[in-house]
């Protein structure tokens, strides 16, 4: 695993190595000791989620407060543009976002710690998306930040003239200026 710091404090891009031959390939997608050495953080995953989305779907930006979740996310099929937004008032990168393409081909993962919003846009025909979470899903704590908030100005790679498909819940998200941030 190659672990690279991103411009957002505590968010890391992880690139996994594949070992293959004519029969196929093998990949170690996470090793706690390597992650701890690179980030100084111990992780314990308590829930694993998987979603499937068709192309041109935009999900998020979701977060839980209270009961936040850290997420190690990856794509096992397809491609997404994945976004993390720092919602921690005390952070030097509060209100900033970072985006990365995650795909079955580039073997990238994104570590998004507690206190961040998370969303993604499916750039290909579809995407199988896997989340390893440090906290349990807590529906009463779930919130949505508007994906199209002009203050955040996220550069989603949506083709010109195309409107991404979103859920009714995502369209009712709050704007950043209305948000009750993490400490």
C-alpha cells in the first residue's frame, strides 16, 4: 500500500498494489500496521457497506453528527469522483474539499476520518462502492450537505449540459453556512 497525504488534514489517498499473472490478480486492500505507521492512527472497522449506482448518479454529501463515522472507501467496479469535505471547525482545512478518482483500474482508496462529509459522482456506466466504517450507521444522526453549495464550489466532473441524478434527500441538504459543524 502506498499512503499519500492529501491537502486536507487527516485525509489520505491509498493506492493498492496488484499482483497478477495469466490467471488473474491478488491485492491486499488494507493492512492496519502500514496505515498506523503512515498516519499515526489505529483503526477498528465495525461495519462494511456496499452500494451500486448507475452512471451520472451523485450521492451525498453525507455525514453523521453526533455518532460520526470514519470511512475507508473504494470502488470494486467502475469509477467515481469521490469527495471529502472538512466539517471540523477547529481544523486548518475547515470548509475545504478534496476529490479523487477511485476506480477498479487505479486501485485507489480514500480514507475520510470522522468529522467529514462524503459524496461521490459516478463517472462511468456504473459503480460498485465499498465503505469500511469506524462507526455504526445511526439514521437519527445523518445529515446532508448540498452537493452544489456555491460556497464549497466543488468541481464535480459532470459533463456540460448534463444534470446529475440525485435523491430527494440530497436535494434537501443544508448549505455550508447553515451547517452545525463538528468541534
